[in-house]
C-alpha cells in the first residue's frame, strides 16, 4: 500500500466515504492519511486472487466496508511510500495486512457467531480501532472489499451461526429503526477469502479517549 496524494481521485473518494459514514454524534474525526493497494499489487497478491475466486464462486460483486482492530505500532503515521507492517503479535492491524484475516481468531461471543465483522459505518469501525502500548492521537481502520452483495438480514442475535443460509453470501444486522437490535450496520462473512484489506485510513478522533 502507498500513501495517496490528498488531491487524487482515490483519496477524495475514500475520504468522502469515511466522512459521510461517520454517524456517531458524540465523537468527530479528521482524516490525515489514506493508503491504498495498487492494481498491480492486487494482481500479484495470492490473497487477492483467492478473493477473486470467492467472488466468482459466489456469483456476486463486492461491497466496500471498514474494519477496526487493535494497533500496537505507529503504522501509517509518517513518511511516504510503502508502509511496512510490524511483526508484533499484539498488533492485529499489521497481522491482517501481512497474513489476511483469520476466522480462527474471531470472538466466539460475536452477535452472529465467530465470523469476520465489518461495517459501512466508519465511526462504528472506530470503536474497535484501539491503540495498544503506544502514545498517539491517531487511529487506523482498514478499507476492505467484502463479498457481500446478497446479505441475509437477521433481526436478532444468533451466536451459534457459522454461515449465512443458502442463497446468501453474508449476514447483516437489521437496524433498530427497522425492528432489529443494532443502531449501526454491520456485515459478517465466515470465509477469510470473502474479505480483502485493500487500504487504510489514518485519522484523528476527538470526543472519546484516545
């Protein structure tokens, strides 16, 4: 991944998506940097090839979602050019960037079982974008492509779920305004090949503790 020029079309596209989907009223954010994998990087990536196969197998199309996770280094906070993920076990963001998502690490207590969770709401992803053992007011969420254009809408928690029902390629939560149990949307897949990190937003957040 490389840092995008703030004047570029891709930067403006993802900054707009991030800002417009920041919905929590009790905190604000300010985008500082955006990183994105190039088409060549994705073409040469084994994980991207597996994602393309999952997309074909599902006979669907991908959606863009945000994913927040723990960071234990200063990835993305300075310099130009490529980012270099660290090797710390506590740095889940770098682990995802280096090795992809691993369903075996999913929480068994998830609302819809041990899947891989993402959201179109950037401020919801921010809840999980925790900094560990570092002093910084910057946070990071991943930009992900998800095989998730045929969601199974679930009204209430199903913690024993391990996959969507047939005909669907992901699970989504019905919002409380429509009779569900969540305030902000989330998307869940149960196959690591169905979610691909392609970028990263580095931002400053105010309103909640760093």
